């Protein structure tokens, strides 16, 4: 090998090694989570919510929603919601959730309409609003349908929203751009940002889905009970102008 070829070989080798080092270093970088701490953030506790149509003090029935050491436990029965006592317009929210069984189904509703909550009082069912889905990886079994995912779909229920792509086959849902959710028995982290009719969702540290043109863009926050036990914790919110 002549001198010029030798220098070229060393240069290329050096560049390749440097690229490999940088790639390895990048894979070791920690994800940046919005953990709900800092100015303006506050914890949401039992006092912030009200039972809408779950079991509470019903003879022979286990309470649907219970709080213990800051963790919100849901039995999944009956189908219904726990709603915030206050309506919110522009806000940021963080929550961690964990399905207790395989194939669990739940969700976080934002901008829930008061009329739909009123109609649910005393009977099972779900309200109208924007749903940020909380679905276990095992939902649907081996033959899953193609109209949903288990990684953070965002979609309107009885209200208006223009979903961000990628879209579900019928265009009604914003499908996540990445599959980042963990399965039952593991904690997942959601960061939800809702501003001026636009909602965006981060799953375990990365933005994946959302939509804009939401109408109405003010309303109540709800946690969903839908057939399977689930826990929520570290529920925090920051209201915005």
C-alpha cells in the first residue's frame, strides 16, 4: 500500500469508527420526560374528581374508583368515568398508567362535554369528548382489527377533531407514529398537551399522535373504566392561558 492509499485508508477508518461511536452514544441517551414538576404544575388528587356512573357505596358491589397512597385504582366495572370537578381549556397533563390484566381497555378523556356527563349520571356508558386511548398490547388477541392500535390513538367521541397522520383506515383516528407502549404489569407515561383546540400526546417520552380543530375545546377531564382493572398515578396538571 502506497503512502496516499495508506492515509486514505486511515481517514476512512477513523470516520467509520467515529460514526459508530456517535451512534452508540446516541442510543444511550436518556429520553426527556415531562414529569409535571416546575412552576405552575400541581398534583391532582381525590378532591379534584367526582364519581359519575361507577359503583360507590352500592351494596354488594366493589367501588369502581378508590385512592390509596396517591394511586387511583379502577376495577373496570361498570363501564363509566371518573370526572374532574372543574372544566379545563388550555393545559398540560401528565399521568402514568398500568393495566393489571392482559387485553385491558381504558382511556383519558379531555374536553368532555358537561351535557354528556349529565346524561350518564346513574347509568353505565361513556361521555363525549376527545379520547386519548389507554389500551393494553394484548387487546384483540392474535387477530387484531386494523382500526385501532395499542400505542396511543387519539380520536373524537361525539365531537369534532381533525386527526394528525398517520390515520386509521377510515380517517377518524390519529394513529401513533411509533409503538412505544409497554404491556400489562408495567407503568406507561403519558404527557398530554391541549391548547387552543389542538391536542398532542407523548408516550413514554416521545410525541406520537394528536389532532386539531377540536370542538368544543373546553370541558372536563375523565378517566375511563371499561371492563378491566387499571391503576393511574402521578396525575399532574398545569393550566395555561
